């Protein structure tokens, strides 16, 4: 196979295999195909470790956690993702760290620890504008789930102009959804005659 020969002739073929494996896992995850994603994770992690490709090693740790989550082991999933987060923080990897924080916050919420999810989501100080906005949107949504709509509203209102200026359609759409959920919550409270703030 000519492609395989070309890859093997590279100075670090394992770096290519790690990147290709991570891309394939992302595609399977996006399609909801956790079984095929799970089969690719061990080799992706191995190749990334061989290449010392730390961003991919951290992402592979997240994938490992998502596979554990798919199999119902939320505690193992959280442990795998925390290990990936430690590596991402050690090597100052903003993208993988953000992915870890997001997945940990989601796991904490699934475990019924909404306060813990909020704590995870509010911890990082991120200088990268897009990642900071995505995380702020997550914090706003978590505050809504905790029945704190006024706090959520202030946060979402504060980031909205910057979100629009970013021009990043997925972020604009996700933040719009958060704002819609906020207005729905406020409308329900008004209909029920409840105050806007949680008592």
C-alpha cells in the first residue's frame, strides 16, 4: 500500500497515526458511534504517547473518559478526564484543557452535583477569547439549571456582544440557546407569580 509506505517513511509516523486516530475518534463521537470510537482510543493514545504529542494524549484521555461514560461508569470517566486535565494544565494546552473542563462539568451535573459542575466550570482562567466565551456560556447554563436565572442573565448579557463579534456560528447558536432558555425560565416564573431571583 503506497499510502502506508509514505506514512512509514515520515520522520515520526506515530505523530501522523495519533492525529489520524484522534480525527477518526472525533468523527465517530460526532456520529454517536461510541463502539467504533472506543476501539480506536487505545491505539490513538499509544501513538500519541510514542510521539510525545501531548495535546493528542490529553484528548485521548478525554475520549477514554467518554467511553467509560458511555458504558455507565461515570466515576471512572471523571477520573480519566481529570488525569487528562492534569496533563493539559502541566503542558499549558488550552484547547484540551477546555475540553476537559467542559466534560467534567457535564459529568458532575450527570452525577447530580450541579454545584460541583459550576465549581469546575468557574475555575479556569482562560486568556483565549473563544474558549473563555464558550466556558462562560456553560457557566450561564449551569446557573440556569441551579435556578439562578438573574445571575445567568447578567453573565449571558455580558458576553453576548463579544459572542456576536466573534462571528463563530456554533458559539453564537449555543449562546442563543442559553439566552432562549433564560427567557423561558423568566417567563415561567412570571406566569407562576414567582420572583425573578431564587429565594
